[in-house]
C-alpha cells in the first residue's frame, strides 16, 4: 500500500503542460578535455540504463565523438510516457570527481558536462517555420554506422536564422529522413522556447546559459576519495554513486519535482 501511495504521489507531480511527452536530450562535454568527453559518454550510458528500467526506447539522433575517447556532444530521443516529465529534472551542469583513467600518474580530476532536455512536440502543434529563415547544410556523416553511412552527404545541419538555433541529424542513411528528423527537433526547440518565454524563464534557460565549469553544477558525482552523488538544488544525496551511474535516478528526479511543486504552492 505504501508503495502504491508513493507511486501515486510521484505521478501526481507530473502534471506539467508537456510532462507526458517524449524527451529530446542533448549532452555536451564541458571543461576538462578528454576527461569530460568520457564523462559525457558515461552520462549517456547512465540515462540509457535509466530508460531501460522504465521500458523507454532510446534513439541516437546525432553524435560527435571525442578525439581520444567519449563524446563531445550527442542528441538522443527518449520515447515513453512521461519521459520528459522525469528528465526535465536533469537539465543543467553535471560534475564528476574521480581518479582519471587517462592520467598515468593516477591523479584526481574534475570533469563537467551539460544536459539540456526539451519535450518532443506532436505533429499537430503548429509552429511557424519559414523556409527563407533556414540555412540547410549537408555533410558526410562521421563515426560508426556501417558501410553506407560515410559514403554520401546524408547528414543534415539546419540553422534557424532568426533564433540562431542549430540542429543536426546523421543517424539515417537517407538525407531526406535526416532532414525530417532535424526539422522535428527544430520545431521542438522553437516550441520549448516559446513555452518558456510564457513562463518568464527564457532568459535564464537560453540566453544566460552558465559556463560548463566550476560553480554552475546542479549535481556532483564523487568517486574519489569517497563515494557520493549530491544534487545541489534539493540536497538529495546518496553514498552509492555506482548505483546512480547504473541508472538509479528516481530519488533525484522525485526530490526535484517535489521542490518545484512546493515552490509553485508558495508562489
């Protein structure tokens, strides 16, 4: 009964306008070079484990690999009921402290990566995108993908000139399919931009993005000299960092949703 009540309370927190939508997540490596690229890859794996536990489906839309290891940035689509409602808690800078596997002297390193999460929008939502406002570039896809992916200029990058938003897709062999996916992401970004503008949060979310470095993190993951994951917004923490990296994220998401609900109730 307690578990059912807890689940009911958790789900009652997911009543936002777009909470039930699929989520589009972008992970970007920050200060720290190869270390941060590896950290970004670890985060992609962590969210993949979390999505698997929920029965969600993940599609990699675009990915740029690091020069030595990991990824510089990646955009993924997480499909499943309320995936955005859960994952919106993850937007911000994530900090990792560990003994570097890339340092022969086994020194402790600090790495950063940023997470940006927006809701996927349905096709019936009207977003005015004018063709003259778009600059569309094609290029040869990079990275793994079999014998076909690198032979043609199938990857697509779209720049929306009025807003400066840039989206790209290279996961399909077809240039047409990549263009359609990129346009869908652009539509989602423009919709989210307008939604946040109505909530008077546009400036903080888009125009004043903090540097992906010291002092701006929402959550710290410490693997050395002790084990701890702490969310700096809610003070939620655990000593089992490995479990978190294996996808045990619900306590952090729940504490964030409760904090937001409390702020709204007090407003």
